[in-house]
C-alpha cells in the first residue's frame, strides 16, 4: 500500500466496498425498501458514516504511515475501553460501573504506555490510531442507539457509500500519476470486498442484534493476528512495552466490557465445586 497516499487508499477501499454492497443489498432486501430506509434515516446514516467510517479510516491509514501495523492493531484493541468511557458519559442505557470502571483505567494505562514509548516521530501516528479507536467507539454507540431498527445491510451500504463520496475529492487529488502495481490493486480489492463490504454486513448485524459493546469485542482478535502477520510478512519486531501495553489493554477490555466479573467467577467456581 506504500504506492498510495492515505486518501486515495481510502477512496479505493470505500468506493469498491460501496459498489459491492450496492450489488448485494438490493438483492437481499429489494431496491424499493433499501432506498426507502436510506431516505427515512438519512440524518443518522450520515453521522455514523462520518464518525464510524470516513474519519477513522483516514486516521488509521495516516497513522500506519508512521507506526508499525502491529502497534496500530494493539491500539485498536482499545475500542471497547473508549466505548465504556463514552457510554458512561453520554449513553446511560449502557451500564458502566464497578469493575468496568477499573477496566477502563487499566486499559488507559496500557494506551498511555504504548504512546509514551514511541519516539518523537511516531507519537502523532500513535495518537492518530488512538483517535480512530475513539471514533469507532462513538460511531458504534450511535449506530446502536439510532440505527438499531434499520436493516443492517442498509446501514452498511449507506454509511460506506456516504463515506466514499466524502473521500472522493481528496482521493482524486492525491491519486498517483501512474497506474499502481498489481499487488497494490489486489490489496485494495482485498480491503474493499471482504475487509469492508462483507465485514460491515456482519458488523452492523452484530450491533443491531447484540449491541455495540458486544460488537466491540471483535478487537480481541485484532492484535494477535496483526502481530503475527506483521512479524511473518513485514519483518516487524516488538519490545516489552508493546506486549506490556497489549496485556494491560486486553485486561482492561475484559473488565471494562463485563467479560470478566467477580459474580461470573464466583458462579463458575460454585458450579465446579
């Protein structure tokens, strides 16, 4: 992806993703219903498209021009931490108290450790990825509150298409003069079709069915996979600060999302006894 500027990468990813969804969603729901749902919920679809797609995609792409993919994946695992923080302040229907607040604190220590361990030239890149995690948290909560009644395929299509339109002028302005190589084009297609179109179909379905906090648990899987890929394919190496931050963030996520609780532990011990 080094042949493309972040804005052009985002345009390619979102544009192809939107075209894929535009071909799939009307077949799933019918064209008339799809357009009716978009028209009736246009306002919140626009907000979620900006907060949960356009802005975080750009922050991640820009940040990864300055930090390793593995470090970016670890910081991305903080999404449930920000989810709990934003929910505590603005989404009172999502309960955040007790051990969940402790988990938020532990997770923030992990984020601070990772950002603070970066050399001066990489701090902004790390902060950009932290900003991405905050955007995802806010966007997921907004989608859970205001778009849960909208069919998930419609949310996926509309938010992707709107974000692609937002990225269009910036992506064209930064487009390369020469046609990129086949590896770059193939990478964009891989990010766009399975990594955006299909992923968003599944992701918004989880938000609608189980809630934003549950959907955010997908970030448990991101760091180990990305760390392994970074080490195997990109030759990335990580020190004690990276793994210490990862342990704190995932521990904080376990507490902050309620996945680990004293009540659950007591019930498990009682059943084993």
